[in-house]
């Protein structure tokens, strides 16, 4: 082959069409660069193997172990045969099971004393962990000299993230092919994204050296060297992309919005029945400083569930209205938009009735705009926006439609950012004569490094104090299958709360109507075959059974908007005892009298989502109670997640656990962007120092050379990481 393949070269040119096809379909590896960046998950060495005792259930694993014993057994009155092979690594043992005629050939190979790599899915049979029909590669095949076995045994053996169709040892062979090719060509044509000055200044290995050491390490020190270097690549290229975004945003013009001394904001503050927390005051000051500049604000406001973010956002909106502009708040669901509209107009009182009889003279109009409004109400709202009569609008995606025109849009507040795509944020921003200021609120706290990575184009403000008068929430896991009497007790607790004059939520993962056919979610779903519990079924069972005689209502996303609004209004007014709902109540719903929540099939929700849901209770002076009902076995990862949620009320701590549980992978959200993962070596949780240092270096590089004209290799690496979709995803944050 002519010349060495650069990192962009397709794999099929080097490894052949069939191999490349399997790698592309099952491992999403397409180019030479993809494969070289597909790093070993771990390294096995003699005397220190994966502890067989720690193997996770239902996962596809690769283990290195020694055959301890093998026995051929018959079943079905001698008609069937199976080979049972027990392998061990000193820490535990694992049974390999082979059925059918092929078992005889395997019996000849798998004799006690032989070592091999075994790959398959871990299951349990008769309380014993086993791999059924695993693939294997013996490490001491006939014909290999004792010396080769010894050198092999001393070598660090890379174990790659693999799949059933392409095992770890096949990946090792494919990587070896590439490395041999590169070595022969002295690693020419390799694009190194790190500027030489940065590499030398930080004492980092060259890229070729890092690839060599990560795939063929001679020692643990080699692995450390390689990792240190490859983490920097990921962190730096990503932070350069974000720094360029910040730089570009900083060049945009915006209208400075300085609140007037004696306006709407002053009048609002004067009628507040409580004082703002120190945190709210500090964050408000940061926001007002940004609003006063002639470049658009790009700020992320994050904080604990119930820390009063809406109040901070509302004060910013009022300040902008005082300065002659309009403010728009974009909510992810109609229920939440209505809830915000209701709570903001209540908080503002007559100040929200500008231009109406009985309204305050300094007031403004607060309008709601959602997709399902009637034509007349919608026309009236649109008219208020274009004339400037309405200073504040709260809405859903309907705000983004072409028909919507503003008189002078000055501030966009996006609530629950991760539910909106970049296009939507941009579409709303384009409605201003100049780019409006932007405030993004996230209800789930994010660890600092994640904010630096995912929302790296935004400045961050954090609210970490809860307003006075909030009560603690007790959380318990209810193992419904192992201990059914615990579930019966859960319903008794709900009755007790209602008898004490309070209300309760019951949350289910599914609605339960015809449109709502359950889909398989994960391997854990396989284990239990039944669809997730549904609102309509559970509500009917509760009303007839354990909660008979109580006023039970349902709420879900497919109800008509007016019906949803009526249900929420009745619940808020205390006319309903128990609300059985889907996660439509997850964010922003505020009913201080609701003190108990039972989450059915809690293992079907993510950690952050459970924390968010739990934040709906304990909003008044009475203590809150949250019960997480699950049928998953005690040893399962799902139960470990629930125990973590029950163990702490600290959202920042839970968001760390959530990230660790999700294996991190791509912090930039593969699911949302549909683009391959870019973070393979970097772990956002553990590599805080690398990320912070990379952000500093990237900011300096971009400030000196925004177009990166002097750094063509960095430019190339950036283009590879940021195809257009991904760059936009970054922009969304």
C-alpha cells in the first residue's frame, strides 16, 4: 500500500471489507483514527486478573482465567450432552457451559491447567455465575514454546470494549496490524493536535508514542504516560472548540439593559413577603452586571431543586422590562409553562396587569403562549407581543414559530436546557433585532467540570442555599418483590399523610393507553419481561384497593391542556388527595401541601430524574416523604442507584453518581446529537484538573489566534471532532 494511512483513512482499505463492516456496524469504528482511539478498557496480567467474584450480571465481559476442571454431563435421559468447564482466577470461579455436539471438540481443548481469554454474557443458573457458549482464545496453544507462554504471561494484555460479533482478541490483532504499518512508515502523516510548546511545557508524550504505549504497554508506567497524554488531547480540543464559541459570542453586539432606579423591579421587591437568600442576591448581581454590557449575556443558572431559581430569573426579566425590553421564558412542557405563568402572575399580583383595570401603573402584561391555545387567545397574545404591551411571555416551543414577532426582545430565559435543541434556542434568539441576552436554568445540579465541559460556552452561577422554611425529605427504597408487606405499608403511609390534611403523588413510568406500547429499555428489562407500570392501571387499582375512599385523580402528557390545567388547579387547591401522574410533574410543579410521593418502578428512572421528582414534596413546612418502589433484586445496579438516591439529598453528589453510573461515555450526549462519542479516555468526574488546565490553555490559544491559522494540525483535529452537528450540539450545551 502506498504511504501510511492517516487517521482519516477508512479501515476497509487496511483490514479488508468484511472486518471493517463488522467493526462499523457493531462498534461504530470506521477510520484508522477511530480504531487507534478505541482504547483498552483495562489490562490483564498474570496474578492480577478481573476478579471473577465481581463480574456484573447481564453484561458482555472478557475474562482471563485458568481451567480448573471440566466435566461432560448428560441430560434428558441421556439424549442431550453439555460440557461444564470451571475456570478460576484465584478470587472466584465461573462456569462455562457448552451444549450439543460441539461440546466434544471443546472438551479436547479445555483441559485443566490451560489459560485463556473467555468472552460472553454473564448469567446466573442455580446460584452459579456462568457464561453460556462463550467465545474463547487459548493463550498457551499447542506449538507455542514455553518461552512464548512466559513472555505472554508477563505481558500486559489489553482487554478492549468488545461485542459478541467482534471479541477483544480480534481487536488486539486489528490494532497490531495498524501499529506495525505505522512503525514501518515511522509514523509519518500523523496529525498531532497539541501545539509543541504546550506538549513540552506540560511534559506530555508525542502522539505516536502515546498510541504505542496505550495499545502495547511494556509496563504500568507506559499506560500512565499514554493516558496522561491522550486525556489532554480530548480535553484540549474540546475546550478550544468551546473557547472559540465564547470568543465568537463575545464579538456579537447586544443592547445593554440597565434597570431603572424606581421601576417595576423596585415595586416587585417591595411587595415580596420574604427576603432573598444571600445566594439569590449574589447571583442576581452577576446577572444584572452581564445585562448592563453591550454583548449578549450567556449565563447558566444552576442550583438545587427548590433553591429559588425562578425568583432570580423573574427579577432579571423585570429588570429588562424596566429597561424597555421584553423577556421570554421558554419551558419544555405545557404543564410547566402554565405552572410558571400561574406562579409568576401570583408573585407579581397587580404588577402583572399592566394596562388593565385595577393593574398597577408601573405594571406590565404577562402572557402565556402554548401550542394548544384557542385561536382567539393566541391572536390576543401575539398582538400583545408585537405591540410591546406584554413585557413578559411564558411559553413552550410555540414561541419559536415563525408567526411570533416581538416588539423588542431583550432576554431569553430557557428552563430545563437539556430538553431543547440548539435550533430552538437559536430560533428564539433570532427574534431579537440584535441577539438578546440568554439565561439558561437547569433544575438538576451539575458538577463543576461537567458545567465546564457541557456548558463550556456559558458563564456559570450556582444557587446552593435553600430558602428558609423548606423541610427535609426522608427517602426509602421499598423492595416490592422481596418484601410485599413493605409496599402495603407504603400505601398506609399515604393514607396517614392524607388523614393529617396533606396530599400525595404517585408517579408511574407509563400512561397505559393504547398509544403507549412499552419498549424494551435495557438488559434489566429482559430480566423481568413485564412492561413498566402505568398511570391508568395503578390509579384504578389504588382507588378500588389500598387508597379506596380517597379522592384519586390522574395527570399525564396526553390529556387535553384544559383538562391538565383543571387537574393541577384542583390538586393545588387541595380538592384532590392523591395525584397519580407520569413525569409531567417532574419540574416546576409547586404544591406546598403535598408531602408524600410514591414512585412506582423507580428503577426505570435515572438518578437525576428521581431527585428532581422528589423535589416536588417537602416544599412547605411539613416534612416530606419519598418512597422508591422497585422489584429489582438487591444486588442489581438498578437497586444500587436507588440506594444512592435514598442516601443523600445533595443534588451535586447525585449528579456525580449519575455520571459514574452512566459510564460517562460522551458528556456531549451521544443520544441527543447522534454523533460518535469524543470522550474515551477523559472522565469528567475524575479529571477536573486536566479539564481546568486545558480550559486555561485553550482560552489563551484562542485569544491569541481565534482562527488557529498558526496551528493547522489543531484545526484538522478540531474539524474531525466537530463535524457540524457536534459543534451545534456544543452550542446547545
